[in-house]
């Protein structure tokens, strides 16, 4: 469709290549920059194991320099981060646009497919021209971490191998259809991004685990990510969601993050209200692009 040079190629990394992918994704998280795929997204995906994580990643590089990283959340959904200096890069944009549109490129499948890219990146323009449409809106939110975070008021502890089962239990009681398991928690905790992450659970006065959150730092002075937050369905409406969010934000601050960020579908009004009550502000909404079947 477009006149393409051959200097940029899409690749799937080996497991050993994931460390570099995670490092670049972290570097691309910058204050004031686009909210985009975060090392924590890869870290959360890592619960399926390193091999499956590597198999879900696509990279675009020029002369050995990574310019964009995609992660297939599903075979029909690719989430892409682009190096801040390359978001307007015409050759890169054309290469990505061509690769996501061509099932033979080994990126997305045939039929209806979805693509998340940073707002304002050039590839979005090209796909609009090619007839791709906008999907439902997502709401990014963030809280600045320059100042200390107020106390959550809840008994919060860091999840360890010994309490992984409790963490898993809260996840399964928070998200319908969750497939999280102890084995998956250990796979996640063994992943490269988890070295800068923290999993927390909160307990009520009776000692029962009521909420959980996992937060991912991208390093000092960079935005960190909440993924995921959940409150046990039997314990909602008591301020635990707000408390876990505050505890997660405080943990991110300890890990050196400049701000805490999170993304949730706009229809998830409860989540948006919860983050706002924990001091998060709305950022411009974002929408995936999709190609009709
Ligand atoms: C979203 C969730 C964490 C909220 O947990 P919670 O413990 O019930 O929330 P809280 O009691 O702390 O409520 C915090 C604020 O959000 C509001 N809120 C919570 N759920 C709400 C809902 N469904 N609709 C509207 N407002 C809601 C509360 O009124 C409260 O507002 P206030 O501070 O102004 O009084 C919980 O519903 C959940 O786990 N949902 C499923 C998983 C999920 O969606 N996670 C977030 C995705 S990223």
C-alpha cells in the first residue's frame, strides 16, 4: 500500500531479548509524554510465562535501535509503545501501518483487529487514511507523586511467596472470569519487570484480605503504572478501593516513580470514581483504532 524502505523490520524477540525490550519501554515513559504501553503491562502479561511473553512481543528497529514495541494482549489486539523521538517518524509509521494490516507479517490476525498506539503518533493518521476506525474510549488517570501520599488507613502488606495464594484469591474475587493462579503469580514475580514492582494486599479489621493492587515502576523519575487494582466483591463500597490505590501510589513513590498512572475503560465508572477519590486526575481519553472484519 505504501512505498516502504527496507531499513525497518518487525521481529519477535527471543526470551533473552526481553530484558532489552523492558529497558527500552521503561526509558520511553516520560513525564508529559504520551501515555503508552508500559513495562508493567509486559510485567502483568508475564504471568503466562516468559516464553509466551516473548511470543506476544513485536519490535521494530532501525540499525539495531529499537523504535517501537508492541504487545499482543490478544491475537487481535496489539498495544504499541513508540520511542518519544520516533512518534512522528514517517518510515516507522508506514512500516507499522503496513505490518499491522498484513496478516502475513505475523503481527495481527485476519478480520477485525485492534491497535493501541500513542495519541498523536503518525501511524494513527496513516491508519485513518486506510479506513481504520475509532473504538470505545479509555480513560487514563494520573497522580503526581512529588509530595508524600496520605496514609491509606488500611492494614496493607507486601505480597510474598507465602501470601501469593491470598493475593490470587482477591484477584479472582475481584474480576469475573479471572484465571489468575499461584503458578501465574510466581511466573509474574519471576519476570524482569517485577524487579521494580510491588504487589500489595489490604486486610480489614478482622484480618480478611479485601483488596489487592500491583504497581510497576519504570525507574526513578518516570511514570509508574497500576495494573491491576481489585476489591473483593463482598467488600466493596467501604473505601478499600481508594485505600488500596493510595497504598499503591505510596509504593510507587518509594520505588522512585514521578507519578502514578492507570488506564480504565470509560464505562468502568466505579474505577474512575475510585481513582479520583484517591487524588488522580483525568488525562485526555484514548481510543484504539480498529479495522472492520
Ligand atoms: C473499582 C473497585 C476497585 C472499587 O472498589 P471499592 O472498594 O468499592 O471502592 P471505594 O469504596 O473505595 O470507593 C471509592 C469511591 O468510588 C466510588 N465508587 C465505587 N464504586 C462505584 C461505582 N460502581 N459507581 C460509582 N461510584 C463508585 C465510591 O462512591 C467512592 O467515592 P467517594 O470517595 O467520593 O465517596 C471495585 O469495584 C472493583 O474491584 N471492581 C472490579 C475490578 C476493577 O474494575 N478494577 C479497576 C480496573 S483498573
